C-alpha cells in the first residue's frame, strides 16, 4: 500500500510517526519507505528525522506509590526527553499509561498527581524493573483511552531501553510469569500463626494454602505481601 501512495509531507510525517512507535521487526520496511519518499520529494520538513533514531541513554529512575504496587519507571532518551512508564503491579503486571516529558522532575510530578508523593530514585539494580519487564500486552477490552493512547509507544520505548541496557552489560531481568515460583507456605505459615494467636485455634490448612496460592500467583515477588485498594478488588 505504501509503495502506491503518492509522496507527500503528510506521508513523510506519518511514516516517521510509525517509525517512532513500531516494533523493531517493522523498522526496515518503514525506513525503506521513508527513503523512497525522501528521494521523490523536495522541501520536506527536517524535524521528523529526529524520530528515526530514538535511543535510550541507559539512565533510569523508579518510583513506587505508598502501597508499593504502582510502579513508575522514568527512562532518559536522546530525543525528546524522558519517557514515563506507569505500571500497575496490583495483579498481573499491566501497562497503566505512559508519556514523554522534558525531564525527570516533570515526569515525576505528573505521576505524583495521580498516585501520591514519591521521589524518583536512580536504578542501579535492574531487578528493580521486574514489574516493567512483566507487563503483558494482550488487550482485554477494558483499557482506558489513556492507556491505549500510548500502547505501542510504551512497548517500543521498553524495547529501546532493553537494547541500551544490554549494550551496557546491565540487561533487564528475563521475562517471567511468576506463577511457578510462588511458595504458598511463605504466606500460609505466618497466617496460621497469627490465627492461632488471635483466635486460639488453627485454621483449615487446605483453605489457607489455597487462598495463599491464589493471592500470590502471578505477582511480582516483592509485592506478594503488599495490599492496595486495587489489589483487593483484583483478588
């Protein structure tokens, strides 16, 4: 279809916009189309070219809300500034939105307005980004317009960040589903001890373990003992 489209300024901008958010596998096709349009046209705007080679610098900051289940990852890019990844970890990790900002403080302030006070901290251990890596991108149908507006750019910026960190020998942790490594006994034992102290009798171990397994399954390990209003509704 692109091969039959008449070269124009609108097409020039459209192709660069796609290039900025598309998955790496599509990039060669888009670059080829951009080259064709450039060769067949004159007087095209220069600014879209800056979208062609967006790369992460490798500088990353994180923030957590008061419950510990909402994660903000702020990553710096060569253009146009920083990207804010908003991740909901109250259940299965899901993208909750994203956006481009001039700098870290501007991104942090935008996130704080929605999720409360928190200060960005430089990430020195990429295991802290496990929630970002765990995000799935299967559309459920109940996503907000805000989330869908950045659906593809969120994925592309994450891939750009992954590529840069890999080059720096500080790769992102591998993707995991977190269903197979949860040990229900970690939650069942302290709950049983609390129940005995509080009520004087031991709870049904089968029910407790089943509940613990249901609660812990799929959660990022460091959020398994955390609860938020969203987590309660999800579970």
